[in-house]
C-alpha cells in the first residue's frame, strides 16, 4: 500500500522535482528528496497541515515563496521526467524511506557545515550537500506513521 495516494501525473511531477533538487547527488540523494516530499504530504502538522497531495506539496507557497526553489528557478524542474527518476519517485510513494530523511520534513544545502537546528527543528543527518531536519518530538506524530 502506498504512503500517499498518487496518479501518474504525481509520479512525473515528483520525479522532476527530485531530479531538479538533487540530480548531482545521484539516486540516493534524489530518494532522500522524494522522502521529504512524501513526508510532507502525510504530515498533518506544522507548515504541512493543508497539503495532502503531491501537487500541493510541490507547489506550496510559504512566506511568499515556493517551498522548493526549483519551482521558481528550475529549468531542470520544467524538463520532461525521465524513466529512471519516475522509478525512484514510485519507490518513495510506495514505501521507501531511510535516514537521514526517514522522518524529515525539511532539507537544504547550507554551503557550509549543517547547523544543529533549522527553524528550531533538529538535524537528523547529512547526505552529500543536503542537511535534513525532522520535527521536534511530540510536534508531528503523523510523520512517523506508515
């Protein structure tokens, strides 16, 4: 059973985002980005209480900007999805998630060492250039389900 309901259009959209955000970090890096996308769709808390679908997550606006920089700046995001990234996206949608992104709702590339918190949320680990952060204990139990 999938972690979140999805269509083939969702797979394409997610595959494009995974590639745009982490192509330079290989398949593993793209899987971690995909994990965060799915986690946001299932997390009924914090900044993600009103996003339930993959499309909602990808095009979410926070503080006047898209949550994912690639939506605004992404020539790669607006390219056609490739089969290899589509397969990775489907793995995430079905069940795949591992540390450091297993329960992460945020990631970013600080172009420096990862800070111990990101908007007061604890650091869970790093993969190549991306730092991952999960919610504080007791603030988002829904991200731990499934």
